[in-house]
């Protein structure tokens, strides 16, 4: 399948013809000076001319802003066009240009599917705490003000490339990805999901960029507005700031680096401020994720500037990041060698330079959407079990809480073979509140684990990370009180990642594998809901059942005996981390 990837800007149209399976770029081009005489229609006609009759199976459009609605790529129809138009106020420069490109391309190629791939989609479901501005909530809700984040296609692509390079499932990795080009942003990618990013409502927030300021205090913006007026402040922050504003030499880092080498103080300052801000974010995001496995650098600066990479990654040894100077100096990434590790051999955290390829990601997403339309929905319903808050204990904890050598008293069997609810109860204590009489599930396990809902978490006063059962490393601390003693757990408190237990036979029937993330729809009740990010766990020991917590059940108004239906089974492959919908 050959996908035509279009990136329509305010005065230019970039295009590539890509084979998403092999990753081959068959041709590419840039048409400039659109507007006035030269319309998008004319530009598309030029693109088709360049194709010289090569078949196009689908068109993938880069769309900057998808608002809150688009969490994934979608096939474009009139309704999707209207939805993209609705969020024009959020991206007044970009979305109209994207729409013009879409309209012209749909008219010229009416018989192939067109797919929109959004820069914001990867970040839309960032945790609420990360996406919310701390201003009057009524105002932000009325005006739709929230942190969106951009460059999502690139952050997603490079994090998947990094996981593939490290030969580890992305669902086990915590990464900070730094996309440093003319626009620059950072993303905390935890288990393959964006949990924090540096751009916000607009792409002006966050890191220092070519001509954009990145973060400044709101007080500074107010002062500038008073001194210069709103329009000039806009121009100052968007076009006359960042590397260009600091150095006075324009936005090309190469020029600035040369001037700095010759002693230009403003050039040096520009470089220092840029690096400082990026370093700061690595530390902050490691804190957000409670750990770090890899730092990924990409974009023109991340991929090419040896000096900037060194400045950003220096003195981070305390985090486990140690640069190998020679590897850094020699790192060259390209199509044939898209990832290079520049960390010292012994470093605990990998530092990876990755060549980004947003067009390839758009082509792959486009192919996936087109293929998904041929998906046969899995037939059988999946029983849903609602897990109340509960505790798993290990032998040592049992000794402390219930007495040395004590045993759990089975009270009733659970649906998963061998598992049971016990008579034993403990009190879970957090810094803010207590949960009394929390049931212990048996049998005893290798490590303690306390599973609570988001509501419980709030009541306890701790941030419980979303984790699959068993992955308690670096999770939240908690105190347990039993009849015989009290136990301080350094880690173990989690909010369970909703999941489906499947026997291998079920997995085969549904066409999914262990570690996949799927969607499950609950219909027929008063509050229909599609659960996304549902983890598939396959084992000979499991019986088919989806597990959600009480908050999740309440959201869909479910009670015992409920069931759901697997939606368009798709697969996040360990190798690519990309979502590949299955036929
Ligand atoms: P865009 O965000 O427009 O796609 P790029 O990702 O191409 O931009 O990044 C452009 C930036 O990368 C510019 O600041 C440019 O100076 C910088 N850059 C490119 N090559 C090098 C290099 N060899 N050394 C330092 N900076 C470089």
C-alpha cells in the first residue's frame, strides 16, 4: 500500500509518498508560496503531476489540532471536517491550512480514503492533573482551556523506535522524549502513554524554541500586554523570542553555535538558556513518572547538535544518565541507522538519539485506519468483574499483620482459578485518610500490592500510579494495619490498569495477544461507555474476564453480571509500539 502524506501549512505543502510496511519513501517534495495566485487546489494538482501515475491507496493528512475529541487517527468524512473546523480557534494558523489541504485533496482524489492524524492525539488523555491549568475551573471549562500538547506524532514515533531498539516492551519503559527542532517540546512517555508534555493550550508553552519563548510567567505576559499591546506581545513571544530573540542572530542553532565559539555573549546565553530548560524538564519528568529508563533526543537539534546534547545531558548522573562523550560525538542517525545509544556502557538510563519520521508514522496510522474498516468484530461478550479495593500480601507481611505463621482463611473463591477472597481484613492508611476493613485476597504472593480506585487514592492522599498487577516497583508507599501489627510498605499502592484475563484460546478467538491494548464497549445500560487502554493478559491459568475498579464501574453504571464487547481489536506490537489494527 502506498500512502500519500500531506502536511499543509499556511503557505506551503509538504508531501511524501510512503510505503508504510517497508518504511520506504518513494518520493517527496515541497510546494511553497501558496496563497494569492497559487491555491491549494493548484498545489495538489502539482503533487499529482509529480506522482506520475503512481497509485495512491490512501491519503494521510497531518492535522495540528484535534481538540479533546480525537485520541486517534480517523478516516475523514464531512463530520470529521466539521469537527476539525470547530477547533480552529485553538489553532488559528494551522487548522485552516490543514483543512484547505484536506478539501483540495479530497476533491482531487475522491475515491481513496483520507485519514487525519493529529499532533494533539497522543496527549489528549494525559492525566487530569497534568492537563489542567490551575485557574478558575469555571472559566477554563467555559473557554475550553486545558493543556493539549503537540508534536504527538513525533513523540509517539520516537518512543516506539526507542523501545524497539532496547528490545523491551514499551509498556515497561519510562522515557523522556525531547523533540528539539524549530518548535521544541518534551514528553514524559510512561508505559507508552504521554503523561506530561511541555506544550500546552498552544505550542508557545514549554521549552525554548527557534523563535518562541516557551514558558514565561503569566505576570510577564500581563506586563508586556500593558507595555506593548496584545498584538505586539503575540508577535514578540511567537516570532521574536527563543534562540532568535536571545541571540539576535536568527533561529538557526548552527549560526548561533559558531558565534558562541567566537565569543559572542548573547549567542552563549541563548545556548545556555536553551540547554538549561531542557535539562530541567528531564529531571521534572523523571519525578512525574517516579523513575526513568531512557532519554530520547530527536528533531534537527536533538539529532545533529553534539554540543547541545552534551549540555543537556551533563551532570545528570544522579538520575542514572551518563553520557559517553565519544559516542555522542560520533552519533549519526539516518534511515539505515535510526537509533544510536550515546549513554556510557554502565549507565542505568539509556540516552538515545533517534531520527524522527512523522511522515512514516502518519502513513502507518493511515494504513491502520484503512485496514480497521475490514475488522470483523469479535463475537462473544466479555464478562466484567468489578474489583473493590483489596490487598495482596506476602509471607512476611502476613506474619507482621496477622501473627507469625498465620494463614489466610478462604471465604469464597474468585473467578480466576485458585484465587479466593479471605476472611482477613486490614486498614489501609495514607497521609490524609484511612480505608477500614479492606479485604485480603489469597493466596499469598511474592510481593505486597494494594489496589485502590482513584476515589480511594484521593481519600488516602497519595498518587497511586496506574499499573498492571505485579508491577509495583516505584509505586506509591502506604501503611497497612492488621490485628497483630503495622506494616510500612515503601511501595505497593497502585490503581489497577484495567485488563482482561484471557486463556490462550480466547486470545486466539479474539485475535489479540498478551500485552495488547484494546477497547471494550459497554452498551445497553443507562451510561454506555467505551473503555480504552484495556490491557490484555493471556495465561493458561486465566478465565475470560475483564477487571475494572469501582470508579470505572460507576462511570458506566455497571453492576455484577455485566459484559462488554471487544472493539476493533488492535495491537500495540512490542517491536514497533505502533497501533496496528488487525484485519
Ligand atoms: P522543524 O521543527 O522546522 O522541523 P528541524 O527539526 O529541522 O526543524 O530543526 C531545525 C533546527 O535544527 C535548527 O535550529 C537548526 O539550526 C538545527 N540544526 C540542524 N542541523 C544542525 C547541526 N548540525 N548542528 C546544530 N543544529 C542543527
